[in-house]
């Protein structure tokens, strides 16, 4: 998977400027986006992915979105915690902001559910 262009990352961060405390970090060859130390999104290649939970995943599936996936030598791995944000949502500033806020809450909820000492 190709790395996202710095221009695309800047564009997405600018589109999410209404999310308080947003920061970006390198994340497995891509860029992770966090709000107040909770990662809620990642950018891989030319795609933006938001964290979903059991309540928000159906909306993404209804939009035709798919989860982040990558290939290993043995198999294809699907990461169902991250679903791709459709381009029509990225282009709609209000819809993107609403999904981003929802993703922050989902990520915070998943973070609270994780047993102590376990990583994702």
C-alpha cells in the first residue's frame, strides 16, 4: 500500500479542524489521527479510515464502505475496527465532521472496554 501524500494528509487534517485536540502521528506506513490522545482515524494510501464500533459499523456498511485490509504471505487480514470514509462524505464538510465526532466517541468507548495490559 502506498503512503498518503503529505498534501492529502494536510487536506484531511484541515477538513477535520473542528475536532478539538487533533494530532497526527506516523502509523504503520500511514498517518494516525488522534483527538486528545485517542486515535480515531488513520490515513493509508489515498484513503481515510475511521474507528467504528458495533453501533456505528452498520452505517458504513450501508454506505458501501469496507474495512481496512492488508495481505500477508499467508492470508488477507481485515481490520474491522477501521472502515473507509467514502469520498462523498469527505467532500461534505458537515457530514465528515459528524462522522469524525462519532468516531472519536467510538474510539474512546473501545479504549475503555479494553482489558488492562492488553493492546489492540
